C-alpha cells in the first residue's frame, strides 16, 4: 500500500512539473505547495540528522530573536530528563501494587535453623526469654518448654475478683520490680516488691551435656504485713505445645521436697524437674495440677481450676486430677503459705536437669553450691561492669548511682526475649492482611510491662548499650532482625510473633504495612562497632548485602519530591480528627509536621538518617573491598553537603532547620455534632474535628516548630564544625523558652503553638514537650564530638555538654530513688517520670551518658 501511494505521488509530481514547464502559474503554485508537504511528511534521507532537520525547519519561522543551537539542545535534554524522572516516579508508585508482602529475600540467611540449638550455641539456649512475665524462662526453639511464676496474696483476692493474680508484667499492678544483676548468659537476680510480700528470684544456669544443660530458679518470699497474717499462694508451671509429661512423683502432699516430674520433648530429649523446699514449714500446703492449657490464656484458665477448702480456712487450691500423659501439656505446682510470719522468709528451688548432663553433673544446682556460684558470678559481674563503664573514676559517682547504672543495664539485658510465630502484614489499603513466613526473633524490648515485643527503631538504641557489654549478643540480635527482610528489602516496624505477644497489642497496631518505615537506628549500632578494627571482621558479606537491600528500600520508597530530599510515608492526608496528622513512621509520632500531608513534604530528620546510613554502608564496603571510596561514601558526601542541606531545610525567616510542606499554624479542634439523636441515644453525640481558621495562611512553607527534628543536622553530625548555623543551634539549645530545662532537653519548644497540646480529644501530647532520653543521648554524643573537633564553637559545645549531662543524670537518678523505675519519658516542668514503666529500653542509654561512652 505504501509503495503504491509513493508511485501515485511520483506521477502527480511528474504531471505537475510538465504543466509548470508549459507556463501555467496556478499549476506552478500547486506544485510548490505539494513539494513543501512532501518535505514535512518525510524526514530527509541525506546525511543530516533528524534533530538538525527539525532545528533548521524551526529556524525558518520568523522569530523576533535568534535561538542558538545549544540552547535548543539543552531545552530538549531537560524535557527528556524530566519525562524520564516523572516516569521513574510513576513506576515506583505503581510498583508497590505488584510487590509481595510475605516472601523472604533471596539472600543467605544470617541465622540458620541449627544456629540456636544447644549443640551449636548452648550458652544462649536457655534464658529468661519471657520478659513479659515477672519471671519466665524458655529456650530458643520454635516449640519451647516454657516456665513461669504466678502468685497472689489473699488480701488481693478480697479487693479484686479479676486482678489479684500476678503473672504478666502490668504497670497497673503498681509493683516495683526489676533485675539487679543479669549477664545475658548465665545468671540473673530479680527483686519484686508487692504490697504484702517481697520476692527475690535468683536464676542460675550450667551448660553441660548435649541439650542445653541444667538450671535452677530459687524463689524466696518475705511477707511484709505486720498487723495481720495474710496467706500467700505461689505457682510455678511448665508448658509445651505438645504433651510432654511422663510421670509425677510426690511422697507427701504437705511437702514440696518430694515433687519430681519426668518429661521429654523433641528439642530437649528426657529431663527431670524437681521442686525442693529450702525452708521446710508446717504451714506450707502443696498441690499439683496437669491439664491442657493455651499459653496466651494460661492465667485466665488457671482461675477456673481452683477449689476452696472449708469456711474456717478458705484457701484456693488446685483441684488435683489424674495425669493423662498423651493429652496434658501443662504442669502446675502450688505452694500456699497458710500462716506466713512477717519478715520470716520462705524459699524453694525449681530445678531443671537434662538427662544428657547426668554423666558430668557432680551435684544438683542447689543448696550451698548454688549460693557459692551466685556469689562468684555477682563478683565477676561487678568487676566486668567497672572495667567497661569505669564509673568509679567519674566525678560525683557514689555507690548508689553505680547500683542504679548496674540495675539499668541488667534490666535491658534481662529484657532480651525470644519470639516465634508469624507477623501480620499488608500493603496500603489491603483489607485482609497476609501472614509473614514462620520466623523467630531474638531481641530486647522497650518495656516488659507495656511494649514486650520487638520495635525496629528502639532496637538500634538498645544495642548501643548491649554492644558495650557483649558485642556477640548484639550481632546475634542484629542477625535475627535482618533475617526479617522480605524480597522488597522491608522490615516491619513492630515484630509481633506468637499469640502471647499478640495478646498484649491493641488491634489497630497488630498489622504492619509494607510502605511504612522507621528510623534506621541499626546504623548507629553498626557505626559504633566499626570504630574498632577488631569488630570489622564480624560483618560477613551476606550481612552487608542484607543491610544494603534495607538501605535501598529506604532510598527507593521514602524519597522526596526533589533530588536529595526524603519524606516519611504513612501520614493520613484525609484525617479530620487530628490537629496535626501523626507521623508514626518517623518514631516521633505526634511531633508537629506540615499540617496538611502532601507529596511535596520534605523531612529533615529522614534526610539526616540517610546521610548516616550512606556513610556507614560505605564504610562497610570499603572494609570488605579494601577501597578508599565507593558510591555510598560519595552519596553520603552529597547528603552531608551543608549548602545542599540549607537549600532544602534552612529557614532564613525562622533561623532554624525545619521540615517543608503545606502548612498553617491556624488550626484548632472544634466540637461538632455527629449523627442524629435516637430513642436509644437521645443525647446528641459530638466529636472534635480539625478546622483551619485562616485558609489564606495554608501554603507551602517551612514548618516553624523548633524541637528535636530541628536538631538532627547536629545530632547526626552533618553540620560542619565551622558553620555559623552550628553556633545558632547551640545558642538555641540553651534557651529556656525553647528546649532547655534543668532535667534535660524537651522535645518541642515552649514557643510552639502545639507545645503540650492534645492531638485529638483522646490523645494526650507525646512528643510535644516531654524529655526523651534517646534524643538527649544523641545530642550529648554530638556535643562531645563538636567539643573535641577544632572549630570556633568547640568551647561552647563543651560547656553545654557538661551541664546537660549533669541535668539528665541528676534527674533520672532522683526519680529512680523515688519510684524504683526508669521511665519512658520525663516531664519537662517537674522532671517526674511519665508514660510506661519500667522502661529500660532506650532510657538505659543513661548508662552510657554516665560513663561518657559515645564513640569509644
């Protein structure tokens, strides 16, 4: 067809040419027009390029000015680059629709199935890994034999019918409890103060045999009531998913001495459990029970197993029943002190013995031998603690403060837990979540009472402390976390594995969404470890490859609207009930950002996190490949360029580093009616919704809320020591109307319109003024860096550092002495503890602050 049309065109042209030659002017004009049409229909076939042809055609137009060829080239190149960039962003946005949520990344695992077995790692096989309990033990297996302590006194039974049984750590119980010693491997000592009794729990392990060895838990009870006798019941149980009990022997129901349980599981082979009294008492009554229990509901089910004695002695006791060895998966022992005497202690041992240790066991881990081992390990702990943290050499450090620091470290390490199960994950707008693959997580927890699970951004801070104590423990924890990578390079913000862990989480926080990030604080931990050349050999190539995939996920999914900018995903742009939509993914929750979330936002804290991450992963590859520079180090230099940073995040008007976005401070919560009254609800329902009171002020601008986010260029050391802006930041740090208090740096300046303001009618302020220890630690670390680095502001940084450190130590120790707890946050007006407690997650960074260990 095309060839035929060309032939017809040639005939027409030939005919026209013949007529032109005959002198017909009309025909000549038509021929010229035809030639012009043909020229524009086809590109020339001579040696000229298409661009040259288009350019010359354009130049034939009558323009009032001359356009040089290179300008046209630049314009077209710019248009092509813009089109490609927008296309890339579009592909990235739509790619998530086709990504899988629950497929593990195709890289070698860091923790293989056998790595946690007693044959490979016997030292960490058994542990106090059920940190959500006041005292609980388990081993690192997918199916573990789990042990736990419960108790109640009969005064509590009279006060409450449903909250008298102590089992799970719960701050509503109002107990003082915590580890005074815990080395993370061999032993721990815990003190628990209840209203009418005190408990001392000593746990000791010996690694022998092929199945994890032996351990003993000594539980000592001291009644506290002085005006009357209050009976006390204590319980200890062992649970496994499958039946495990072979036989139970008891010579006397009135003596716990003779209770012996024989059992076996696939992981442990055969073993013996003994319950042995250390202080025989005529007033101790013992009962046992075997039955079928689910671990996450074990304390609720136990309440249905009680019977009562006569009215003269109304004791609750376990109703014994025959053992069904092919059915029962739980064993309980109950010891009731019917007439406890105040300050008169009662003690008993729970002794676990592996049959594979029988040929090497010289004696049971109990009695005098137990006491000597505990004393030896305490002394060894104290010596090691001082050699690492050297608090005795620090100014104003007395024995009470050293005890405070030692207990804080022990509570962080004693909170290390082992979870198994499947997380629930989903893509944005996915209604039915997917199950992650079956996996295990070895991790510390922020709070045993309130957050007994793994938190991504908390864990990096935790391991800044743990790595000083035991770097191998830190590497084990990091390896478990990086094995959580899916094939997109994403790690869930919260790891909630197993029904017991899930039972402690509000329903709205259980599902983890695959577009949501969290601050990549593991780079802080790795950066510390890299400072020692001996530690660099700990990072294998598979570890670095997983770290790289995680880094690339951030770069791909959290990029901002312009090059070298970043934006936290996960903000709710359609929210009408929040004064300022939360940014949970940033870790700073309700810290004020742009009032109206859009894709145009730029978040300065995330940009600084990425500068740190780029630097660390660049150092790792330099170590592995023995090279001076690489793409990550080059990119870190770009992100650390102060001129680039200032262009994106420095507000000349407000003289501060800030986020950028669609924002106004003229917003308020206003109560409006919801729905119509009904006969069932005659009273009009109302709700607080957000209203913009000055619409003209809602524009793209820098967000004027000075606080922790404004300090990130300082905290991550992106700011040059020579920068005048460093001087401005240091000056603002000392301003009491902004962040400075006598207790530490508050999270949001008093001058902010959202300082201390509720975000919804139900949500009290969280990161809007309270003092947080992790951010204060990062500021102190940076201040010490700038104090040691030659520059015009080093003296100023040194002076602020000294005063801030003193304020934090003084206040935290004061509140610990007053309450017995480390707290999640501290009130900026009074210094009192707030939030969940005990919170020995990142608040345990006070140990590094006291010892002045930042980079060393």
